[in-house]
């Protein structure tokens, strides 16, 4: 049906909806059944079976399955029951890994769905004459929706009423300029989408004006639904870090396979049975390659995202978490982010006084009289329920009304005492507002507005002193309003500003400010300490912005505050030269914001930018981390941002950076631990084959170590709490690699340490008992359990005794479970299946000593500064 060809009334009738009250609940219910949810069709989700089978695509897993098949055939040929344990163990490990991967993928999908639901678009709909907010997915054809600048259009709709309306439709029409919209526009038949000026389309946005519209199509029936295949954006949650790690895994794979080939050749040369040396070589390859590393990194990032949600920051994509850890400049809006977004009356000056008075709950009679008159000349109201205060109306007016109420003069009581009989509303040309009240049988005119305008209308009052006080208040970044009054003999039939706003008696001045958030100053200090540069960007006056920035510590002595006009006069070269000295930008345009972001980026900085409006979206996209305001932010801003702050608080950005740094630090710990253990495993077997032509560990033993002492502790290590001093370090440079600050060398040296300890255990046990099985038993015990000790060393680059040994409870449980699983194969009948034997007590003591060696070695390394924090 071509709704654009109909008049608004005809379209409403065709949709069977009322132009005033909208649909009834019964109609909504019926249409939900008929049309379904207002959503684009999603790709069919994988079943758990599909996820499970997808885990077997890894090349190394396929090699392992091949090894299991060969082992199974060999066991069948030999006919001994014990021989079947090895292939069964391999299959069990592969299946267990597949189940863990499947569950993690399922959990990640559910977490993503929950996050998407938290940030799902909403719509203002009129149903049964009542306006309410609903999720956009709940809309049905015929629903009446209200829209204003900053809203996404939730469904295709025919305009019923519009005022100054413009819509951004580039996604549909390719037009970069917002289209003018008009409910009364007459559109010819078969007009292209771009010419349908009385229609709004799903997925587009409102850039200007207001509208009332009737939904004509939802979900896949919308114009956006018809071209959904073209607009569908595939999300690739594999982060740059994961890609680097996957590439690293391939390199390690080549090295491991080369080492395995050497081990296999040496084994064959020295007469080791083909099956035994083949299984050892294959299991060595699998254990040496950290195939689980990308998955563990995803788990760590996912946990970090969930932590951030609890800290009022919703992250749209996992790569943003990595970038957060590198943020070096935070460009923040002032109002609501650094300040409370609530004007507060802090000073007042009344005629007859010598200096201003602070506003409290018990002010002098002169100030109370000033507050009374000022509150009577306000349209704003304040509702107080216990400690909760709701401001309704203009913020400057509600600040006056609240100050009066705190002095025992509630607005409703004032209006009963002095009812308003007439008014002349504020307008930007006069910069004044006037009201007429009846007080005790007299008609009193009250005028409030800008002092420079009002002073010229006053005949009485010490205006010279008032001008001086007004200047002092303005220098202190206060927004100042003047109040005056006069008595008239009779109420005019038609109030006239020319008459009522002349020959006034000056009454006083009220000064208000949007005060800084208490936590913002501390957050700015944390930024400075962390090497992050805070910058204020605001549309407010430069004096107000500078005062707030100075109080918060953003504007330091020697720092500059510039206006958007001054910025426009600077060339790119001048801006690049001065950008590091400028801490405050006032009266800026959206174009100014983009220039500021790009200037910092040219300096090699990683920039975070906050914004809430439609016009902020380009700057949010240009920034490395775009932060949208969850409370005051528009849908367009949230759509362009990487992160949404649910409390609009600057401190939340700083906390998100702290979490980002902590997550990156945990990933480095996990990488260091896993690669260190893998290097240790491959060096142990490779060296033993070269030195003694013996397999120091059998394939089953290596596989058990790989399963038990690598994966479980590594995941728990990734859940380590953010270290207290993480914000005392400098930001991570943009292109810094994961192995920076000596991590690569430490991984190799740790691998060497594991190999030396394992080889020492093997050599000592075999020499004492003359039994190679005893050597393997002690080597198995040492290699598996010294890794458990090492995972505690990896918790921090500080001394373990300083940070606390058992602070990570999840790691404690993972370590305990790993120790129990190792003990089961050492000291139960399972030991014979793993070809492990009982050892003399002296060897167990030696084993314990070797297992504990990593603790003093790492403590000495930390104390000597061989392991250093990034500064």
C-alpha cells in the first residue's frame, strides 16, 4: 500500500489507527500475532551439535585424532586391554576440549545477546491515548510514534504531524545531506524513496525537528528489511591481539613439528619402537602448540566486558577493550560528564548588602525575599520525595525554586500566597521574563533576566555595586540572573513588555553553577598519574569552562583555553604545534571536535572522546574509543560509539581504562604462562632425545600435563583482579607488541627453567633406580606441578609475598583440582596405565624441592629488577 500517496487522515484510516490515541492493547496484541516482532531476520543460530563439531576443524586436533586412530589400530593388533587406554585418553581430551569450546561459545553468544538487549533501541509510542517507552521490537503497524532530533527511526512510518523535520537517509538513498520531511507533502505516484518526503524509514535517523508518525511496516517488510542483505554487517569478534596470537601459534607449530621430526628421527635411529616414538612426537606437537590460547583470550576479554557492565560501561565490541588499555588522551564533555548536570544556586546578592551571601538552608531575610520573588517568576518546578529530587523545566529556574524550597518557601505555597495573574515569557531578544502577582491586595510585577539588560530598566538601586558583584560572580564562572520588581495600580488586559519592564526597583542577583561531580576531581588525578591527558571540550562559555577545568585539575598553570572561533583560525600545522598546550576547548562545533581528535592522533596518541548528540557521532567514530552518554545520549551517538556510559560519568571512563589495562595485563600473564610451559615441554623432550636417546615423557603423560596443568590454571589466571598500581603506569603505545618489555625473553628462560628441572628429575631418578619408568615418573611429577607453582608467580610482576599468595580464589580452586588430578595418576591404580611407578621417598623429596624451585628463582628475578613493570 502506497501510504505516501495518501493524506495523513487517509493513511491513519488505512492503518485502522486513531490519530490522537493510537492503537488499543487488543489491536497491538492481534497485530503482533499477524506481523511478528519488529526485527530484521537474523542468521540461523548454530545448534550446540554444530558448535561441538566445529571444534574439530583445528589442524592439530585432526592430527591428534589421527594419532588416536593409529594407536587404536595398534591396540587392536596387540590385543591387550591396557593398550586401549592411550587412544581412549586422547579421544577423551579432544572431546573435553570440544565441550569446553562449545559451552564457551554458547556463553559468549548469550552474553552478547544480553549486552545488545541492554543497549536495544527504544521508541516513544502512543497507545490508548497514553505515551510510553517500549522496545522498538514491540512496534506493530498502526502504532503512533513520536520522534525528535537524535532518535533512530524504529520502523517505516507515515508522517501525521511534523515541525522542522529532517532525516538522515544515506543508508537507503545514498544522499549525504539530510532530507527535509513534511507531513503535508504531496507525493506523486511511484516516486523513488528519496522523494517520499512524508515518509520515515527504519534504520535512518532524525537530525532536526519533531514528528508524530504512524508505523506502516515493521521488520523484514520495511525498506531496510528488503535490502537487509546489503546492509547486514558481519561482526568479527576476533581481536587484533587474537590474530597476532593465532599467527604466533602457526609459527610455533612449524617449530614444534620440526622438533618432532628430529625427535622421531633420533628415536628411530636409537631403536625406540615406531609406535611409541610416533605417539610421543605427535603428542609433543599438540602439547607444544597453544591451540587454546585464542579461546582463553576470548574468555578473558568476555569476563572483562562483564566486569565493565557492572562498572556502568557497556562495550560494543571486544577489540575496544584492548584499545582502552592504550588510551592516552580523554577528551570529555563538561556538562553531565565532569559536572552534575544540575544547576545549583550557590550565591545571592540583595539590594542593601555589601557582598554576596552563600545559599544555605537559613539565609538572611533579604536573601529570602530575593529568593521568594525569583521563584515566583519561574516556570520550572521541583518535586522532592525524601532524598530524591526531580527537576522539571529549565535548569536555571529549578535551581532558584530548589534554593527557595530549602529556605522553607515551596513554590506551591508561594503561588497560593501570591497567585500569578499574567506573564510575558522569556525570549532571546529581550533576555527577560516578567510575571504579575497579587500580593496582599497589591499588583506586583517581577522581572528576571540578564543584568546588563535589566539594569537599564531600573530606576532605584545601587546598580554600580551590583555591576561589580555581577562581574565577580561571572569571573567565578557563575551564571548570573538579576531580579527586579515594581508595583502597578491595575492588571493590564494585554500585558506589554514595554510598559511592565520599565521603572523597576532593583532587588538583587542570584548566581548558579553546574557543580563538578565529587568523583571527577579524583578521576582527573588518576588520569594524570596514569600518563593520560584529560581535555575538556564543551559548548559552554570559555570562562565557565576554564573555572570548572581549573577546579578539577584539567587546566593547569600555563595551560591554554581556546574557543571554537579561535580554533577555526588555526591551520592544521598551528593546531598540531599547540594541541599539547590546550586543555580546554569552549564553544566548539562538531567539526572542531573531529579536528581536535585527529590532531592528537597525529601525535601518536590513542584518543577517547565523549559525546551525546547527533552532531557528536562523527567525532565519536573518528576517535579510537568513542564514549556515548547512556542517560542523555541520542540513539545516533550510541550507534557510533564503541562504549556507552550508563551513568554519563567521567569517572566511569577512567575506571573503564583501568579495567582495559587490567585485562591486557592478564592476557600478557596468560600468554607468558602458556608459552613458558609449552617451551618447557618441548625443550625437555627434545633435549632428552638428543642427549640420552630416550623419550623422557610418553604421549599419555604429555597429554595429561597439557590438559591438567595448562588450561585450567590459565583460564583462572585470566580472571586475576586488576592490580592496584595499574594506573601508575604509562599508557601502552599504540603499536606495542604483546612480547614487549622482555616478555619474549622471559618466556624462553622460563621454558629453559622447566626443562632443566624436568631433565634433572629424570636423570636423578633413573640413575638412582636404574629404571627409565622411574625417571619418567619423577619428570612427570616435576614438570606438571612446577607449572602450578609458576602460575602463582605469574599473577603479578611484584613479589608474590607482597601481593598475597592466595588472593585469586578461582586460581586456588583450579590449582587444587590440577594437583588432585596429577596425584590421581601418580598414586592410584591409574599409574600403571600411564606407565608410572612408585618411587623411593628420597626421590619424592627431591621432586618437591625441584617443584618449588620456580618460586625463589622468580622472586630473585623480581627483586633484582629482571622482571619490571612498564613505566
